[in-house]
């Protein structure tokens, strides 16, 4: 909204969309029980490629790639609601 000196603008509506995140851990399941039992029992795998794909709330395609850290953790931030 552009205003000049002395002008006013009222009754403006602005939407706020909160962004989300998706996080997790890539790990070696040493107990072979399909559960993450902690980094001591199930060590995280560093340097693994993790791909996130889907569509956001506007139907836009999403394709993001990251690598796991030294503990096997990954994080995707700044995500609109959608199907991933």
C-alpha cells in the first residue's frame, strides 16, 4: 500500500501464513525393530541424501534435497502446508 504524506489507509486485511518444517533422523536400525532407540543403540548415518517432494497448498510442486548431519539428522524449513 503506497501512501503519500498525510494520507491514511484503513480496513486493510493481511493474511499470515505460518510456515512449517519436517525433520527426522536417518539411522542404522541395529536392533532390527523398525524403531529409533537412540543414537547410542541406533547410530545416525551422516552424509545421507534426503529428498522431500510433494505439492504445497497452492498446488506448486516441491522438490528439496538436503544431507544428514553428523548425527544423521535432517531438517526442511520454510514449508507451506501441503502434501509431502
